[in-house]
């Protein structure tokens, strides 16, 4: 932990240090911290945040080493709001760049990520967490029939419709992501039948 704190300070304002961190093999132990002791996770989160800033190589290498499954685990096992938001932001950015990876939310950790996202539509502690959860659901439901059907099974269609039914209790941007998710799942025949029942 002490080493990660020192590295965090070193990499914070030095692009060269961020390059050296990757070149010297620092990313793999860092990912291990995300998968390990809960007390180490916040330090790993801060360091990862610093080393990927304006550094496409570090982002790509993290993904290659298994960073995306690690983020999915973080999403499903987060013990703090800050760690949860880190996982949500990082997953959102990755899925925007690599939409083909959306199914990883179903294929890792017993598929617990999608139910977690749906539960956050109800229990999110902050508006940012709610917005990010809606955005990921929208992104992942765009091209995946498997995820569309899982969302249907989890009752997400009805929940999203309630969220965008006036009077709105969410901000406009979150409502747009909800509407986008509803539009995406409407591409599935079974989901479309459920939407008709919702009115």
C-alpha cells in the first residue's frame, strides 16, 4: 500500500513516470490489488486513475491484462460509493470504445453485473451513480440479444418506463439514457410485447 501511494504521487504529474510504470511491468500487480484485500482497492483505484490519464497505451494494456473483468468484479463487490463510481466510469468508457465487450457483463462473476446495475436504478446513492448505471444499461442493450432478454427477465423494462414517465424525478440526461435503453430493448420482439403492456 505504501508503494502504491508513493507511485500515485510520482505518476500524478509525470507522463514519463506513467510510461515507465507500464514498461517496468507495474500494471499486473496493480490489477491484483483490485482483486485482493478491500483495504488496498482505494489505493489501486487512485493509481489506475492517474496512470491512464491521456495514455492510450496504458488503457489498452490494462484491458489486455484482464482489467475489464477486474472492473466488473469491482462493480459487483464495491464497498464504497467512490469505488463503485470508478468502476462505472471505467466500464462506460471501455464499452463506448469496445462495444463488443458488453457481453462480459454477463460472462464474468456468474453474470452478477447486470442485476447489480438494475438494482442501482432503484438504490443508487447519488445522481451520478444512477446516470452511469443507466448509461451502461443503454450501451450494453444496444446490440446484445442476451442482455436484452436478461433485462426483460429482471423487470428492467417496466422500471425504465416508470423512470421516464412524467412527472420526471430524474435529471434530463439520465432520462435520455433511460429512453435510449428502452429504445434498444424494443428491438427485441419479446421486450416489445412487454413494452406494449406497459402502455
